[in-house]
C-alpha cells in the first residue's frame, strides 16, 4: 500500500472527523468523531517522519526530522491558543470548523 497513501488517507479521515466534531449534537456522534481523530493523529505523527526519511538524503534526514518535530510541537501549542481564542470570540463550533478546514487544506 505504501506510506504516502496511508498518510493521505489519515489526513482525509481527520478532516471528516473534525467536520463530525463541528456538527455533532449527540454524545455518541461526538465520541465516534473523537475516536477517529485519535487514530488518524497517531498515524500521521508516525508516518510523517518516515515519509521525510524516504524523501530526504541521509545527511539531511536527522536535521529534517528535528524540524518536523519542532514544527509539530509548535503547531500543537499555537493551535490550542488560537482555537481557544476563536472559541471564546465566536463560539466552540467555529473552532471545530476552522480545524476541519485546515485539515482538509493539508491534503
């Protein structure tokens, strides 16, 4: 199957999960979306550095993986702050819609 199709599928499922979170009004629907999101976030976190190691030269591989780790952690910190600000200013559903849009843009 390959790493790239699995990673692209994980991003697509994440976009669907964020859309489900934004439009959920029942707990079961919310729990299913959160479970989908949990599975896809782990897949993309593991396969991202592996995909970069395939595309990068051996000399630059460690440097590139370090950059990806730094960007990932920075994105998670800033994402929480921005989502909190958007939820406070516009409501909780707007933050989920923004996340779904960003996940779909990552495809």
